[in-house]
C-alpha cells in the first residue's frame, strides 16, 4: 500500500511512516472483516480489504493516536480537512475499502484477480466502494459491473490532491431470472 503512497496519503497524512501505523491501527480497531493478500512466491504484490461494517469516528481517532501519538487526531484534522468536504456516505452492505496492487505489478492481472475474489466472497449481493474521481482503477471497477452512483467535488480538495473529488461506485446484485410457470 505504501510502496507508492497515494495522492490522499501524501496530501493529508502528517507522515508516510505514521500513515502505515494509522492503517494498521485502523484495520485492527475497525475489524478487518475480510482481507486477502496476493503473493508471488512469498512476495506480497497486492491486497484487498472489504467488510459489511463501516469505519466509525472512534476507530479513526484511535488509529490517528496509534499513527501519530496523542496529538494525532488534531494533526490529521488540521492536515486532512479537505477530505471531509468530499466524503460520501457508503450504502449498507459489503464495502470494498482497499484494493491495492504493488506499482511494479499493475497491469498484470493482480487487481482483476483480487477484485474477482472479493466479488465471489460477497456472493449475490451488491458491493460498493468509494474512490477519487480520477483513480485509474476506475476502469477495472467499471469492467466488473460497478457504476458511479454519487459524486462530490470540491475545489479545496482538488487544490490539495489534484483530483476533483470522490465518487461512490456500486456493483448491484446480479439479477436472478426465474422460470415462468
């Protein structure tokens, strides 16, 4: 996840080392739900994290303390306030929180394999995610049946990240066809 820090991590986190600690604490406090790692002969090349549960404010505060010490929540709020301007609530049901592929392994099917695994694990229900409007992985998600259902833009977020805003994408539950009598 931090082989090549993302736009938001660089823009909003007080430090990359702290962002690593923050993420580990977030996964621990929020509960992983489901987590899968893609490896190539023991080398991690990607991972996905999804869950039925959302991440609470309390989980975020605890993770910020773990990442940057007692002043962590204040430091994160001061640096990360533009992120809140484009926050979009996620719908009920399974949520894909992270899908990351090592930068040197992108374009080789790792993301597709991870996403298919998550879709299979979720089963016949819908699956949602939120991401930046300009995320290159958007094509991957659209190719697997996700579509944009909400978008929130803000100039302060764009000035900080270069991205216009964030979107929610949902892959609806597959339609079932029944036989007629």
